[in-house]
C-alpha cells in the first residue's frame, strides 16, 4: 500500500526561477513611479530602496514573515524621504506595490512542471508552502493544488513548524505521509525533515551541493524525473 499521500512544493526556484522575475518586477514598479513623478529618479534608486529594506528588517524582524508588508513599507519610507507626506506616500506605495505584485507573477515554469503536476494530481494531494508572495491563482496553477500556505497567511514561515503543521491540517494526513520538495537546504529540506516529512532537494538551477545536506538527500534535477523519484520514496 502506498505510504505517501501529500506532496508539498516550495514555489520560487522550485517551480520556476525567480531572480530575474523579481528584478523585472522592481524595474516595472520603478518605471511606473517615474512616469508619475520623474523627480523620484534621484531619490528612489535601487540602492536606496535596498538600504531601506535592510533598515526596516533590522528594526522589525517580523518582516521576515511578511515580505509584502516589507516591500510596501520600504516604498512608503522612500516616498517620504522624497518629500511626500505620510498619507500620500501610503497611497502611492499601495498602488505601486500592486504594480509590483502583478509583475511578480509573470514567471516562466521549469520544463515539464505542468504535465508532471497533472500526472501527480491523480495520485496525491498537492499543496504549496512558500515564504514569498507568489500567487498560484494569478499564475494559473491553483487548479492543480489543494492549498497554498505562505508565511503571510500563517504568520510564520519556513523553517518554523507552523507552516508545515498547517499543511498536515489542510490535507488531514500524518507527517510520515508527506514529502516536501524545495530548493532551500535549510528552510525546505532540513526543516521539513525536522517535522517528520520526507524531503527532496529541488536543484533545477544546477547549484553546487549545499554543505548542510546529507550526501544521500534525494535530489530533483528535472520535473520529468519526479514521478519515478516518488516511486522510490514511497515504500
């Protein structure tokens, strides 16, 4: 009898590469702002926004669990430094963040993601666990997933336990019936194992072997290989 009942996936750098997506979304947001106020070019730079994000994160570590709030509030602070009053800065930042969020969903999936998920959906429950603000609904993959939990929706992100426990509650399964697949050695693989899940390191980006991972960690390099890999784990 099959043991595994649920597969949970990380999203960024697991189902799609994300770095170029974020850079483009940031540029799209900046362009949107400069169209409305060209004078912001001198004050709302990439470097100044990065510095503000670091300052906010250092002062308020809870931003680690809400990257959307961090990005909005960074825009607010940048606009205030540019001379905008608080109410106007918040209005502009809210609108600019929606521009960012829409652009942030323009991802290109790794090869074979959709056919593989379609194949697996007939046998397993499938869920998503992410620390980011990607939206499966906006991307168009939500029909293949039973649930999506994020650090924002749960209030704590990976590697902490609550987001993994939320997956068990949503799927009504035990920890030993779950395999989690993600690209981050600690937040995905080791964290999932600490909760009693099986775990697979997603190395679609062909990264060097991460030192924290045991040498026998199951590794996914192509989504076309995932069904066979799960068969090997499902004993």
